[in-house]
């Protein structure tokens, strides 16, 4: 898409993807797309990046943005009790509160290098509005549940959001999980996904209780169940997947679905289980990374999530099969690929969704070509991000004005007592 130009000049390092690195180059952006990466480029506005590491923007492939307002609450609860506590607190939420809480979460994500997030929550139109105002790329949609299906509102909810969504927001279809939605609700969501060509996101095999319940009631395991209902396709995002069988993995692989790993949230909520990440990646599955909501993580920092994922699986496998390259791809390309978006690489023809890190940060030093990726995954944090670019526009740059704005929003939300 032609349009205004922006040139990132003299980038100290450009991490193209998990395997390719460039030094002292320029990145030329036109409209929302990278048009060239190389030396001696120029055009439009220029941003001096001589002290920056430029990398693909991070894709938070599963979160509940507005749950930012619940951060630090219910920390001692295991998942079933935690869900009950959250549901009681949600009775106080309105579209206005969700919009404001979404803004706080989006600003946190932008300030830590996230350029895309996939959301599942109440009042998606409010979160879409916040996303549009702040310039982040996002995917969200209505939650299809029994009440919505019984009232015949499922398709209208999707089409209404689809028609109103700004260009930076992709409409998807959400189902909470296999045990809170009826068979009819799951079938309805699957049919809408196929009919409208939209992604379908749902929590699957998050706990042992869920797996046993579905197996007892339906005679099959959760992934088999959603496959039987037509909900397992190459547009499906399967979130959590900590309690899966090897034959379920073969179904996921055959369908071309994406698995979204949320390691910090799963461990905090004591869900147990084990996502077989090495086997998934070795089979060629697309695996993305997500923080889940700030109520269950409690951070929205994808740098922390990358490190958590590596450490969890190295400790669990007693091997080093999972390292910085694998989780970096999950946190960038994996999320974009799940939505069919051409992002997650710093290369010609890709979306200009980028994170610029301060190369002078002590957490990135010593900084050498050989350790850039390692430092980003094992040592960096979101606070090292200097600027975040989404669709060719600078959506975040480190300054006092940004800090003051998020502080004002937080102060308003802190007046609400849960």
C-alpha cells in the first residue's frame, strides 16, 4: 500500500528473523509495508537508529486486554476458583470501563514491543475502539455462547463487528472453551468461521478436569471433540493445550491449526500438564506465544514470556532443544502466521510492524552480532523498548508524555473497587 515514507537510518542491528541478522543498514517503509532493507536508503521522515536493535514486532497471540483492571487480584486461587472470582468482579464492567482498561493494556503492550494482540473478552467493540485510537494491530470478536445461540444473535454479532472494525482490527470468532459452550454453540461458531473465512479461537485442554469431563461426557478427548464438530481447521487457534494426547497432536497437524502457548499463566494458575513443544515444533506445527490476561500472568511483557517458555521446557525436557531461535519465532512470526498476516519479519514486502530496542541498555550488553538474539530472549525486558512501529506509524516512543497518559488512565481505573 503506497503512502507516507519512513526510513529507519543506520540501524545498529536488524534482526530479520530467528536466523538472519544485518548490521548498520537502513529500513525503508512506505505506507504500512517494508519496501527495502539495505544501505544508503532514504525517503520521507527519518528516525536515527544508530543505537537501536530493530526486530519484528511481538505478537501476543492470546490475551484478555481489559482484564488489566484485575491485575494482582485473586492470586491465591486455582483456575476454577479464579474463574468464579473473576466472573463476580466482571459484573461491575461496562463498555466504558472495558475501553479504558483495554487502553491501559494496549499502552503496556506497545511500550514493550508488542505490535499485534489476539483478544477474547467482553465488549469487543470497546477494545476495537481502543485499538484504533492507539494504533496497535489487533484481532478480536464476540464470544459465541449458549445464550447468544439461543437468541439467534451469533451471526449478527460477528457481522456487526466486522462492519465496524477499523483497518487495524481483524474480526475473529471466540468460544470460551469446550466445557462452558454447548455442542450447538461450538457448531455454530465453526460454521460461522467457515462461512465467513474468520479465525476461531478457543481455550482447549487447559486442565485435567476439563479433559476428564469431556472424555466422560462425549467419549472423546477435547481436540477430538472439536474436530468432530468441524471446529478444527487451519483458521483455529487452540489456546493452552497442556493436557493433550499424541493422536490429538496428529489431528492438529493435519488441520493446520495453530497452538498458542501461555506458559506463565498456566504455571501461575497451577493448571499442571505439559505442552509437548518439542514434538509440536519438530512436526512442523505453527506454535505462537501469548501472555494470557494481566489477571493471570500478571505481565503483558512478551520478552518475559519468551524467557519463561525457554526455561520451562529446558527444565521439563532436561534438554536444550528449545532455545532463543524457537521462542523468538513463536513470539513474532507464529502469531502473524496464525491470522494469515504477512508480518513477523523485517524484510521487503512484510508489514512494517517493528520494535526498536535501546542498544545501550545494560541488559543488552555486551552486545555482539553473535549474542543479539540470545540477549533479547534471556536478558531483555519490555522496558528496553525505545519505540514501536505499527503499520509504518510510530505508535509508541519512550517519553514522559506517554508515561503521563497511561498514569492518568490507571488512576481512573484504580477508583473502581473489586
